[in-house]
């Protein structure tokens, strides 16, 4: 679940959903997006799992439990896509 030192090796096991400082990683939001947004204890969520950099790829990975998401850049729609469970949306 979390990153940790395995004890028997000096390297860090880094496959968790949070790092050593309990900061969430994109995998946390992937799991969260699989929860039902209509459940009384849940709410709709959208997470853009990309960082905006000069050499960023044009494909954008989005995790959401909404039926449909739309991506905007500077007020202009870049596209809309329906949700597919357990797959990343690329707009």
C-alpha cells in the first residue's frame, strides 16, 4: 500500500499508492476512480495524471469516476470522452 524499506534489501519498494511521506501517487487516483460516484460515502472525482512541462506528451491521462469528462485548455474544449472502467482516458 505504501512505499517502504523491505528490511532485507537496501533498496526501496516503490510500488505503493503513496510514497514514504504519505503523498499520493497516480495509482491512488486510479483506484479511487473505480469507486461509484453515486454511493452515499463517495463523490465524483477527476484527476489529471500528467505534469505540464515544455516537452510533455500530447496524450493526457485522466482518472475519473464520472460518466464523461471534458478537457479544457485556456477556456477551449480539447475533447470529451466517456468513461471506460479500469482504463485510462486519453484525450
